[in-house]
C-alpha cells in the first residue's frame, strides 16, 4: 500500500502507510488460508498530539501500528492493509485466542487518554468511529460481541479507550454488544482478598463472556483488573475493580444476551 493508494474503507479519506505489519498467523479453516479478522479492537493513542501519535505508528523502531486512525475532527486515514496483521494489541487474549493481532482489525482514536485528563471524545470523532466500525464489521462480518476495547483484551496493561468512550453510541448504530448498565446500589460486593465459591462464580462468568480470567476462587490483582476493564466498557459510572451488584448483574445480562 502506498500513499497514492485508495483506502479500503469508504469512510476513510486517504492512506498514510505504516511499515509495521506482517502476515496474519494461523489458519482460517477454509482451505489453509491465513486467519481472517473476526474482532475489532478500539484504542486511544494516549499521546499529547496527533502528530506524535502518527509518528509513533509509522516508526519501525516502535513496532506498533493500526489499520486505521481517527482524528479529533473526524478525518480517517488507513495505515495498514486490512488483510495484514497490524501490531496494535500486543500481549492480549479474548476467548482463549492469544494472538489477537492475527484475528483483529485495530483502530487508533487520537485522544490524550487518562494521562491527559480523559477529556470527552469530540462529536465529529465519535461519528467517524461509529461509521468506520459499522463498515468494518459489515464487510468482515465481525460479531457484535467481538467489538472490544484494548482494555478488554489486555486488562492488566491497558485502560483504553477509557470509561468515557461512548459504547452506547456504537450500539445504537448496531455495532458492538451492549445492554443498559444496571444502576449502582448498595448491597453485597466482592473485592481484593475475598475468596470462595461466589468469587469462583464471578470468575467463571467473566471467562464465559470472553475475558482471560482463570477460575481460582481468589479475588486477586488479576480479577481486580478484569473487573475494572469490564466496568470501563459496560458499567462506566464507577470504575473501581470492585464487583458490586451492579457490575455482576450487568455481566449476567450481557451473558444472557449473547447469541445462542
């Protein structure tokens, strides 16, 4: 792909190629062809400026890239061909798949992130992300429950795209898996240091939904990180890693809403 090439998505305005990509690993199961993307992973750049983010995404020494980048004003540029393996997820896992890069498309959203105060995403940018995600999911037949944030697939390392990312806006456009979060209320909760069968049940539910959560019966740092990642995506009103009734019931409702 060259700078003069046409972007594959009609939502994108141009191509700004990155050298950081390779062949998708694994097989698709249809005649030995390389694995095809069946996940969409959304990120924020987490840098002070768009220029700094673009520079990093094109730097061979950085070894990071994404298929598309969405700017604050709604502009969309393609950086890596969709059939290629971009280097956006790093060490990650979803539903037992540990080479998330080979199975996904990655979209970087220009945004300063938590380090920059986690400001609201601009309306033009949100509209562009919704349109791009809808196009990618339609053309690659990506299931709603496999539209994820970086924090979902790497909960101990990442926080993006953050708890103020409007997942409900994507869901309203038919993109992603979503149920209305259950309101926060008083009641029993589980947190670091707790142990026993209720913690096992919570861990099993998180694993059933797709998170890389072993069932140990101990609410340790890993479980805290996974619960916080779940909250960022599905119950963002309070992100504290504590499995309260709101969190657990929202998780239960999401599992119940999964396709049969």
